[in-house]
C-alpha cells in the first residue's frame, strides 16, 4: 500500500490545528482510503496554545506526528526541514490556515498516479487584499523577467512532491532554501492545478513587510544576477557622466574664467547624486553578500526540541 505524507507548518495556529487535522484525516480516510498516510505538523516555536493541542492530537491518532522547533527558524527553513522528515511515497504540503484547500489533495494524488512527480497548486484568484495581490503579481512578473530560471507565478509551495524529489531536497544541504525556486530549477516535469485562495479560517496572518521583503530578497539573491549587473552598468554610466561633466565644467571655466561663477553648486549636486546611488547599490550588493555568508556558515535548517509519534515508523 502506498503511503501519503501531509506536511503542515504552523506558528500560533491554536484556532486552526484541530480543524485542519480533522479535515485532512477525513479526506485521507474517506476519499483516499486505499492509501496509508501520515500527517506531520512542524511547529515553529508558537507562543500560544498550539503545542498543547498538537500533543493531544498526536495522542489520539498515532498517524499524526509533530516536530517542535527550539526557536523560530523562519518561514522557509521550518517547512523544508519537515519535508525532509516525511516517510511517504509522496509528500503534500499545505498551510495550516485553510488558505490552501484541503479538498484538492485527491486531485494532486490523481495527477501523481498519472505519472507527474510534482503537482503545484497555482493561485489564479485570491480573496486576500487586492492591493497585496497586485504587489505579488508585480513581484512574480519582475523576478520572472530577471531570473535565468523559469519562475512559477503565484506558487507558494502548496502541492505534491514525489519521494524522488524529496531525496533531491535532502541532498541539497542548503541552509537558506527557497522551495519555490528549487522546484522551478531542479524539479521534474510538473502538473499545475489552479485554485482560488480562500481567506484565513481563523487567526491573523503572520506575514508582514519584513517577511515579504525577506522572501523577495532570497529569491533575488538566489536566482538572479540582475542586481550585480545593474550595479556594474550603473556604476560605469554614472562614472562616465561624472567625467564628462567634470571636463565640460573645466573647459567652460577656463574659457569664461570671469563669467562662469558656478562655484561649488555643481560639485555638491554631483556628490549628492553619486553618493545616494552608491549607498543604494552598496545595500543591494550587501544582500548578495548576506546570502552567501549564510550559505558559507552552513548552519542546520532548524534545531528540534521535541518529536512526537516518530517511534511508530518502525511498526
């Protein structure tokens, strides 16, 4: 009997973990009863009652497992680590807030049985804030134009991954993994299934400007050289302009010595413009350096504090 793993990352989801576990179990037992299954929750150091509820859920169902992180290791490391701990013939990833529709699991499995190693859920519409969706759309189009690797628009990681691809993830040993980019770069031929993203069932979103910026910079520094090329080209252009302005200013001053009292204003203007451009690109290049630094240090994805129901693997 084939085994399906369902991986669900969570952080402060006390209102959602119980109904989510029930919803997944119902799908697996009623619609996919010819498969064995496991459900793996990974908690990213929640501050609410999430862990207490997960312990109770795991106690009542040995097929439900949990990993508790020692601290919050970010929105990318935690689910990536959990995917590498699954034991099924395929792994399905979905969020705990019900924005990823549980009812699509049978459709994913059907396409998997048809031979697709990866099945991606693609958001064609969303009930989230329209302005936020507009910004996301602009971001996806921009990163797609800048990247040498084909990027998947409106793909958040929700989907099914064959065990063979999970083995690829295990071998990467990337301390700062960006799953969406890895799927586009290294993934097998995939099947895309469209869906409309719902609103959160309960609780508040944990995304803010910092988390969205972190995701954007990780994809930029991992899959584009655009920033480096722009910095080089812009530096050359502004250097040439500065040299031309300096030569023109010198010639005019020599020819019209008494009638060209420009003083320090052109110099101050050029210094201000060039200084601001330099600061911008130094910061942008710093993002690349930061990304390389994290990879060179090669720290573990997460540090686990506790595991529940993993002893059942040998049964």
